[in-house]
C-alpha cells in the first residue's frame, strides 16, 4: 500500500477541528488524550487563527488527515 501524502498549509477552522478529532479518535487505543486531562481550548486556537498568529500544516492521504503541525507566532 502506497500513501499519496499531500502536505499543505490550511486554515485552522471548525472543519479542521472535526478532522482532527476524527484522526485522534483513531489513535485512542494507543494514546487517549482525553484521559490525560488535556482539554484543547479550540476557541483560543480559532482566535489565534483570526489574529494571524497561527500556522497549520497538514498531511493528508486521499483527503484524510493523517498528520499535522501547529505553529504559534
């Protein structure tokens, strides 16, 4: 099986949050971030995006999110 990864910069928005939650749920058996007490403040990330303080880079395979990196400026 060959991955056809597409790396791109995306806007951090509500659609990305849905994709991110879906990706993280796939890794639930390996690492359950919800059990660690981590509760991402998506509203803060959305504010940083609106203020042009956030960069979001993604890796997608056939449209499915498989990796990401967020940078706060």
